[in-house]
């Protein structure tokens, strides 16, 4: 069993930055691909970014150029650096892990964290 724990969320003004972390523990089978999703109040969960074990990253159009996903495989930890934050970035951010490289889809991620709240004020 794999456990994912997110941290680093908080309240920030528009234009500010936050860095989220997601630490994995337990079994690591089919956890090579890591991703971040987010869910705003009253909305469906949406893809934010994913990173392959090779380090190749893919981003949602809404965050491209502002967010950076990275990983430290030795620590089984993935990060999401969020810059130039906008109020529309306000959401619960979820860390995910799975075996399908570069997937945008929730169904391809079999492990999920509990989420961390990011609130961006205007």
C-alpha cells in the first residue's frame, strides 16, 4: 500500500507563490508517474501537472509558465512550485501516483493524497 501526504498549502495574495510537497511511503509499485490535480468548490477535479520518472513534465494550459512540477526520487517526493498565483487557482490540490506515463486522467492514478488547500486572495 502506498500513502501520499501533501503539504505546503495556505493562503496567499494574487501574484504570490507557494510550493506544495507530496511525500510517498510504503510500496512503490506503479507509482513512477506522479501528478497534481485540483478541485475548486463546486467544480470537478481537474488535471494540473504530471511528471514521468524520466523527469518529463506536462501541464494544463491554465498553469503553463507559472507552475513547475519536480521530483526527488530518492525521497519519493514530488513538488509543485506555483508562481504568479491567481484567485482562480484556489482549490484543494491533490497529489497522485500511477503507472501510466504522462496521463491527464484521474483513472490512471491509483494512489491519492488527502489534499491540501490553496487559497489565493485578490
